């Protein structure tokens, strides 16, 4: 095991067992990660590299064992757990970005989850994304979208002065060489600031910044020496905003009109069919039939479900929001307004 005690460790996995279907992917895994450690999971395909990352982030149910962040329970085998003690950085293998959001919006969401905003132009410029700052993520190439997901993963470390956990699952996938070199430098910088970074990747370039390598043979110590100090200008602080999930639900619905596209069409079609089949003037006032006619279209719209769910399934954005446990964007406000209109 790495680290000293659970209170010292930023991450603790105690006898963790995880099953995927009939297959046991992780069996009684114990791991402790302390500040200034960079763990590279570099095993072959199927050895559970991504599973470890997602388990450590609290995304996967446990067959046995428990996961702790900063000494506090995140999740155990019963499903019991709580909100992370401190926000962490997370880059999923599937990006975790909604296409209907702008680059700037996704990164501001990340910073709001941490509780502090900073000026982001410097990091966007380093990854050649500053000129795309206001573009929708859906308009980006695969490599550019990957950059956004990766930047969102490391941003909490840039913002936080206290040690934080940074989880990066295949962060270099689709990145050009210049971006990979920038990422490696950023990982050195995160370690220098006292953060702990967990990386899943086959890329041997990450061995340069890893303090430990983890594969099917166990944990191996790697580069323990800190590189020459990396000096960077402090990013200008900006005020953060609350109501993150609610705000994103409203913005995304206004931009895509998803509530009308999913729920509205169902409601108006139901209303049109009923009016074609039934003459409302021939129904007695106060009868169950008239109440049913009034409420049926709103009921049909509600049966379609939350329109945001469809957008959140893009590139596993729902999993990204669930991991942070600070609410999930929804279309409840727009749904309520639509229901009022239909009745």
C-alpha cells in the first residue's frame, strides 16, 4: 500500500472488489495515494485500469470494500457514502462533455464545482483552444473535444491550494504531440503543488512524470525526483456562481429547445388526436372525462421523461456530473411550464 495513514492519504481503497457482469475485474484491491504522488496504471487491455479510475471516483458499485477521499467515506459495498469532502478533477475515457455546451461553459462548470473561478485564457492558449472558447463542443473535432475534457480534469488542481485528487482516464487519447507534452508538464506542475494524480494510459511518455507504476505485477516505484520548479503566473481569480446544475439545465434547454422537441411534441400530438376524436363541448362540466381530456396531453408529455437525460448520455456526461455529486442538470422548470401550457 502507498502512503502512511488513512488521514494522511488523499485516496484509500480498502479491499475493493468490483464485478462487471459475471467477471470479477478487481479483487480485494488495496491502495493508498498521498499528496505529490502520480500513479500510472499502464497494464494491458482488460486489466481494469479504467475500472480503478472510475471506482476511485465513486462511479462503480462495489461488490466488497470501501473507497475513501481525504479519510472520509465516499462509497462502500452497501452503496452508502456521501459527497466528496473536497472536489476532485475527473477526465473520463468518453470525455464527459455535453455537445450543447460551449467550451467556456464546461470549464466554468468545472471551476464552479470546485467553488472558485480563474481566468482560463492562458490554459486554453497553451492547448490551442483560445480561439474556439465560445464554440459549442459538438462543433469540435475528436481531438479538440478530448483537450476540453482533459483541461476540465486538471483545472481543480490549478485552482486549489490544498492537495486534491486528479483522475485522468486515457487523457492523451487523440492529442497531438504538442498537447501531450503540455499535459506532461501540467502533471509535473500538479505534483509540485502537492496534488495526487492517477492516470490510466499505455503511453510510456507518462512514465517521465509518474512516481509509481501499477500493472498486473503490482506497484513499482518510478520517478521520485521532482523536476525543476515550474513557475507560472497566477491565473486571475473570478467570482464563482452557484446553482450549477439548475443553471446548466436552463441554459441547455433554452439553447436546444429539447423539452419542446421531446415532451412538447408528445403532448401536442396527444392533444390533437383527442380533439379530433372528442368534441369537448359535448362533455359535461366537471366530469371525469373532461378532466381526463384536460390533463391527458400534459400526462403524455410527462411520460416522455426528462429531456436532459438524452443530452447527458452524450459521451457519458451524466457519469461526469454524478461523480461530483453536486446535482444533475434537468429540464424540470421547462417541463412544468410546458405542462401548464398544455393544460
